[in-house]
C-alpha cells in the first residue's frame, strides 16, 4: 500500500512530495528544488538555492518521521557542471549527511523545468 507524504504547505496538485511504501521499509521522494514557500526559485545566491533544496527535502523527510540519517541514495540533477556549482553542492550536502555513512549518490547533468534552477534532487530512504 502506498501513502502520500507532503510537508505542511508543500503539496502540489497531482503530485506527492514523498511516498511511503508501507510494509516495504522504503520511502521515496519526488524531485525537490530550491524554491521558497510560494514555489518561486531562490535567487539570492547559488548557495541559498542549494540550501533550500536540502531544507525542502528535510521538510518532506520530517513529514514522514524520517531524517537524513535514513537516506540510502540521493540523485542530483544539475543544470550545469560549473566548478563553483559542484563545489557548492558538495559543501552544502556535507552539512546534512552523517559523515560516517553518507548515502550513495548519483549526479546527472539535466535540463530542469525552470532555467533559474541549478539543482533538483530526490532521495530513497529506509524506514526503520
């Protein structure tokens, strides 16, 4: 059985921010981007937008009673592979992961739905 999970105020019509696969021990998210509460991209800085991606993921994980320690895999879709972008993603990502057991991860260059976005990320988490 599947259960939709959306952080308060984060639901989009026709889309779940996360889905709990009851009985399987698995939780998956949709792609999360660096937007504010109104859905607009954060444009104050590259770092601010990337932090917003992780904060939005954090809110969805918390709505499922999980946190980043439960994440087994992360997929990042990056609009460009500029050295500054990659360095900033790595810096921010490190602040959210358990350094002893960071998740497996994949990074792919991709066109995102809004050209102002630099990162979209989704995760697969293990439900205890």
